[in-house]
């Protein structure tokens, strides 16, 4: 009986990422496995709002905009007011601490919320 070694020219490719998922290597990820159905939310959470000046990720466009304004705007006065994180809210604050108080009181942010995200970016644990 002859053994035939046939090449399999099927439609499947061997370069396929892991089953139903993607291995993400975009910073801050390092070989993190993300399932396909979570991938688009993963990208918007970790990779869509990255600061072009310092490379940190800010999850939300609004936070990134404020970060750029507060951290990287060379024309910004040091006594400029800080804006509320909510685009529709017009409140402004002289200090970050007062803004935190406002976010907690008016917008019901939990006290465990990492308010330094605007300076540090979103840090994955
Ligand atoms: Zn990623
Ligand atoms: Zn930055
Ligand atoms: Zn507000």
C-alpha cells in the first residue's frame, strides 16, 4: 500500500491568529489575547485615543482633548481654568482637586475612580 503525502491546498491558512481572537501588540498591550467580539471595544478602550505627544492612552476622546490642552499646550497659562470632563457641562475649576469634587458630586463618579487618568493615561493592570 502506497502512502501518499499530499499537500493540503485547502482554504485554511496556517498564519491565522488564535482561534476567534487576536494577539494585540499595540502599546500598552504586550501579546495580550483579545477575542474577536471584544476586539473593537478593546481598540477603542486602549488604542483609539492615544496622545501623539506622550503615547499615553486616554480611553475617551474628551479626556484626550483635555489632556492635550492641560499637559501639552505650550501657550496655556498656568492659571487657566480646568474644564469639566463632560463636554456638555460648562463648569470650570481652578484646581484638579476641585474638579474631582465636582465630578463626584455632580456626575456621581465613584471615589475609587482614578482621576489622575487625565495626566497619567489609562494604565492597564
Ligand atoms: Zn491592545
Ligand atoms: Zn500626552
Ligand atoms: Zn461637570
